[in-house]
């Protein structure tokens, strides 16, 4: 059967085993897609799916947000280098919207309210908001591609101009975070954080290291003790390396043996620590920014920092390495 206009809307209509299925939608396109989905299910011997229709927009969909996330994950993110990060972001998005929310309920107005919530209530930087927005948009785009939704609502990316990431952890903040991890019994995150800030490795790269790959290096520390490095097989730049370790990072790796679960699996504990300390504007990746910042403050050569951090472009290093007042004063002293 073909869709028919009913008043100000369009009606999708099929019958199955003597039972009638009718839904009126706001556009002919939505009604056509819905009827096609029903007819496909009937051809497969299935009862037509119960479809949710948004009374405000007239859009229909049989997918929940969780289903849309799972389908998109299978199509785009599974086994990718940033799979864990995508899972983390998907879970945060589902927590806000509700995993059982039909995707047709995600309207432009609701999206603007969500963006306002991320900026004002959660204190997210524009770049953080944009990562969340990109994940949700990709999921809805995929739903359109698979015929589960007709159109995607309007998304508004946040301007990042002049708002490059300026966040890093001060020594006092680092001390407070590590103390809070211990107080809460989150010893795994405690060790994870030490290795992250003392190596600059990404959360996914920490998962690659193991105490079995510890290697004594030829150089020694200033106090005469041996320096050990740990092998990282695959960094984002595609190159493996032996990463030299601080004493406490070496101790954390020997104690932990291997980091078996990604930090995203501990996000509730991490969120609790950030909330307790008033650091919701900073994320786990801030440890990496902190590493680059401290190397810059120690006046290490930028080219060396670039290689240490595994950047392909020195412009990235300059963005990550923040300058504080003391560093600038050092420059004025040189010009004196």
C-alpha cells in the first residue's frame, strides 16, 4: 500500500494477519520510511515493529538511543584505536538522555538544552562539548543511513577559537587527586594516574605496558640509581618506543604488573573524585597536558617534547605545552 495524506499529516498503513497498523506522521518521507520498515518486517514473517512517533515533530523510529549507539559502534568504532573513548562518551550521553529514549525524541530544542547543560552544569570546555556532539550526531546519521530515522536534527558545534585547552593539573591538584584515590580505595586509578602524568601516555597506551617489558637503560638518574623504561608497542603516531620511567612510575608498574582495564570503566569513581575536588572542568586527558606543561616549564627543548609526547606536528606540542607566569618571567630575564 502507499501512504495517504490525512489532514495535515501522512498516514502509513499496512495489514498483517488481519490486523491493521496505522500511524500518521508529519511528512510523507517519514510515513514512507515507516511503511517500508513495516513491509520489510512482514516479508520476513515478523510482526511490524512498534514505532514511537514524536508528537511534536511527527518523526517515527523503532530504535532506542542505546540501539542506535550499538549499531553505530559496530559500524564505525569497534576495534578502532579510540574504541574505549567512544564507549566512555556513549555511556555519558546515554546517562543524560536515557538509554531507552526513542531516537526520534532527540530534537533540535532538546539538543540545545543538552549543550547548555554540558557547558553550564558540567563546566565542559567547547572542545569537550564538541566531542560529545560528534558522537551523538554520528549515531543519528548512521540511523538515517540504516533507515531507522528520516532526518537528523540540527546540531550546533561550539566555537573553539581562542579557547584552546588551557587545563593542566597543578602540583597541589595532583596531590589532592592521588590522596582522594587512596581515601576512596581506588588504588588502580591511583597507579594509573601516576603512570599517565609521569609518561604523558594516553589512557589507551597505558594498557599496552607491562612489567614484563621493563628494561634497564644505560643512563642513570642524578642520584645514581638505575633508570628503567617500559615498551609501548603502538602509539597514536604509529611508532613503538621504550618510555623512560620516573621512580614512582616504575614502582606503580611493578606493583600493578599490567593495567587490565581502561580508565573509562572506572568513570564513576573518577567523576566522584573530580566532583569532590571541584575539578569537573578537567578530564583524564588533562594528565597528558600536564606532562607537556611540566616539561615546558623545565625549559626542555620543544623538539624533544614533541618526540616524547609522540606528536607528528610541532604545532600540536605548542598547543599542549602551556606557559605559566614563571616561564614568561624567565624569558624576560634572558632579555634583561
